[in-house]
């Protein structure tokens, strides 16, 4: 039997970096209500920020009039964040995990968003649908 | 909108302190880039970034430090960081930044480390 869905909430923002704070406040507020500790709340906010920043930069190439949909679904102890956009298709398999020692030694820049998302969330899944990209990230309440 | 501010002040021994306040994300990074660029233009290379009032940092913010460290060190300087909250330090630490940067608990300690090098 599928886990019982207990909660759902959503927010849409235009594809503008000045709206990142709104998304962070939205997810942080809900994460707090659902009982996460401050450290996890910060991590959830960062993961969502990284995802939206990537969409604004790479998916929409900074076009300010596109849309990003963020949905929060609580299933049992899982706090799931689903982020959808209709920008350029994002092929997550093309993203390589950086070797941080090499990265730092060679003063590289950028490309840490997906890595960070994977480090701080319990599950990160990218799906390419015919008309949109869907990113699903999960943090489980202990 | 995210709130972020950089305040620059000078200390003895040609050390300059960048005090960060607020939220450092993809929207606010230009303010920090401009401040580092100003330091470089003025040939100020002994820099302490005081993070006491830095509430938040994303990878866009971390990227700014990566963009300037090489130039600063090429001129015998350094970017040292101090006074980070555990929340902010945690993100630097997750990505291994303490391998590359001096991150110390207090600004005085960062200043002493510079004193030892000159």
C-alpha cells in the first residue's frame, strides 16, 4: 500500500535570482513546521536554492519571465520537494561528481550545486518529461 | 529579496577586513565580487573575511572566494575567514574548503596569522 500522503503545499516563482529568498523562506518555514532541526532546515533551503539557481542560469539562461514551480509533499517521515521547470532539458547524467581536492587545488569555479544537493539531501532524482524537467529531493525526518 | 552587505575596514599591518552581513546567494554575489575586485585594484591583498553576521551561503557565494584566491595569493596575500556560525562553516566544510582556506574562530587569530608571515 502506498504511504499515506499527509500534506501538500506549493509556490511558483518567476525565474529571477532575487526570488531565491522567497523560495528559501517558503521551504524553511514548512521544514520548521514539520519538525526539522535548524541544521537540516538550512540544508533543505540550500538544496532548493541550488536547484532554482541552476534552472535560472542554465535552464532559462537568465530569462526573467519564465516559471519555476516548487511543491512540498510530506509522505510519512519523508519531506519531499518537487521542482519543475520548462527550460532547457537538464541531463543529470552529464554532471560529474567533482573531485574536491583537485577542484580546490586548481582553483576551479562553479559546478558545485548538484554535488551539494546530493551531499545534503537523502535522495535526489532528476526526471526529464516530454514538456518539463522535474527534480525530486527528499529529506527524511529522523 | 535577499539582504546582503559588505563593510570594509582596515587594521594595522596592511590588513583589510570585509565584514559580511546577511544572505550570500546567486543574487547577492555581485556585491562581494565588487568588494574583492576593489581590494585587488587597490593592491590590498591581506584580507580577512569576517563572517560573524553572515546568515547564509550557497555555492554561488563559495564560488566568489574561488574566483579571487589565486590572484590574491599570487601577490603574496591571502583570504582568511573568521567568526563563521556553525551553520555557515558546515557548508564550507562539506565541500572541503578548510583544505584551501584558513578558517579560524576569531578575527584576531586571522590577523595574528598574517603577522606571523610578515
